[in-house]
C-alpha cells in the first residue's frame, strides 16, 4: 500500500513519571533513507497527556530505531517536517518511509490496519488541500469576477465530496478503528458565505470525534484535538486578558462535550491540570478542578451557601497548607484518636462515602498500590462521611481496607468536612509528618505521580 502522509500539528507535554506495571519490551524500526541524521521524537499518551518516550536520529544507513519498555497502542513520530501516527500491536514493529514525513510514501507490513488508516488520512489530506487552495483563491476574488462562480461551484463540489466521504466512513466503517481515528482528526469547513466562521468551526469541531472511544482515548491524537480546540477558542488571549468568566465557560463546555463519560473526563481533567498547573495558573487550575468535581464526585450541593463557601475556601488547600488535626472517630484501632497519632513519613488522607461510587472505585485503586508504598513509609487514613455506622462497617470489612479507617457520621455537616473544606467525595490530601500537605491530588493519576515524586 502506497500513500501520502499528512502534516499534523503536534502538542507535546513532557511528563516525567509513568507506571511501569504491565509493560513489555518493544522495538520500533523505521526505514527512512531520505531522512538521514534527522531527529525524531517517539511520543505516547497516558492518563495525563502526551509524553516523549525517547528521541533518536536516523542513522547513515537510513534506519531509525527505538527500544523501550511500554505497552501496545498509538504512538507518534514527531519530526521538524511533520508527524506520523501509528498503532503498535506487536513487540517488533516496523515500517518504511520514502521521502520526507510531509510528502513521503509510507509502507506498513501487509494486512496491517495502519495501511487503511493512512489511506483514509491521505484521502482527507487531498480533499483538505483542494478545499484550502480553492478557498484562498476565492477569498482574493471579487464575487463579480467572471471566474468566481466557476471556482465557487468547484469549492462546493469538493466540500460535498468530503462530507460524503465523512458520512460513508461514519455509517459503514465505524466499527473499524482506522476509520474512527481518521475521522477524529477531521474538521468541517463552512461555505464562504457563512458570516461567522469561528462560530461554525467551533460548533462542528467535534462532529466526528468520540471522546469515549477507547482506541482514541489518551493518545497524542486525542490530546492534540483538545489542545487545538482550546487554541481556536483563543484560550491564550483569554488568559492574557484574565477573562476567567469566559475561560470557565470554555472549560465547562469541554467537560460537557465528553457526554459525562467518566474516563473521558478523567483524561480531560488530567490533561488540563498538567497544561495549567496550580503553581503557574492558580485561577485556571481551580476552575478545572471545580468543573471536574461537579461531574465526577458525590455529595455535591451547589445551591447550599455553606457548600459554596467551602468551594471557595478549598482553593487554599494546596501544598504547604497545615491540615487541622481532625479526630478519627470510630476507628477500630483505639490507639489512633486523631490525625497526629498516625506515625508515617507520608499520609494519604481520603474523605469518602460508601454511597459514592467514585469513592469506592478510588479506594480499590489505592488498595492495589498500598502494599508497595506502605513498605516505603505511606499510611492511608480513610475517613467516611456515612451517617450509618453499620453500613460503613460492612463496607470496610467486606472490602478488607487494610489501613486506618474512621467515620464522621455527621457527614458534610460534621467537623471533619468543615475543617477540611470538604464539599465532595472523594477528596484527597497527601500529608507529611508535620501535618503539612505535600500535594492535593484530584485524580488517581495525580496521586500516583505525587507518590512517585515523594518516594523517588
């Protein structure tokens, strides 16, 4: 299969840590005889965004090679002249490129679905180039010009051809990942007579993009699309103008576009929090956190003024904050009466509720990593806000939570929730031996990263 490679924008966010569990030894070999001594980055996505697996130069024999421990899935080769996206499905993956990444000819092994994927991309690339060329010519012509009508007719025909191709793939090949991912990269172009180009473009930006597609999620393509959407909505201009009302509207709209799909919102939240870290963009970071918590936690009561005050006050709960020495009521271990009685280098305090599915899912994930980090000096203190002690005891015993367990039966109206500014469950705090917060993770991804940083 021979086809043209397309040029893609690349938004690469470097992340230092990543989990090593379940990884395998992988090897990538690419024959690139026309790219000798050119540098390429191998990029992969995870729960927090895109990160660089490694970088290498094409050798004098025209071979580019990488060897690393990782997982199967979507990868990207990013070079100065363009990028190549591909799905790795075996431990010794290879393909070839004749020419440069922008206009070169790619060849994958026979029966490899990457062939179909890049065929679709090449078809879209041809159509997009024709649309762009005709649009540019038409913009520079007067409508009364004799050639305008003919060019505009051609423009509309090519637009129609692209729409037909989009619909064909969407309707007939949606079960095929090459079609879904090729569609995800596309945007619709309005007719020249559409008065508000930006409104049209933004409205139709995600027409063929499924946030919940498990093949697409957490790939460089996934994060690139979100990054581009922020760009076309002038996020940088809004930041410079400190227009946090419009920034909040934009962030909230992105979360709603995920159609309340939990994994999509998790990836989106991690990506945005990495892009706008609390230390550099505190206002934007907390807008992201608040939007995420509204949709992915329990106990939220927005109309309650006490809760609204806690939302605002919780923004002060950041690294360095001195955590109140809350009482640990109903703890089976009678020696531990309050937070200061916990003897550990690092304590994960998690406020949860047995009736909250998000809380129970988080506790299960924490239980998986607890043995490893407990050996290093971590203790977990899980304080439930359940009002029914029998219900709480049953959940704790059934799930064998091996850490310090306690319960404040007054729930959101109790002392624990009040002192810690809790308005949702689960809420987490990583605390050192002096009760100062080391980090306030909002997601499991952030928790893992903070633990890795502390115990490295």
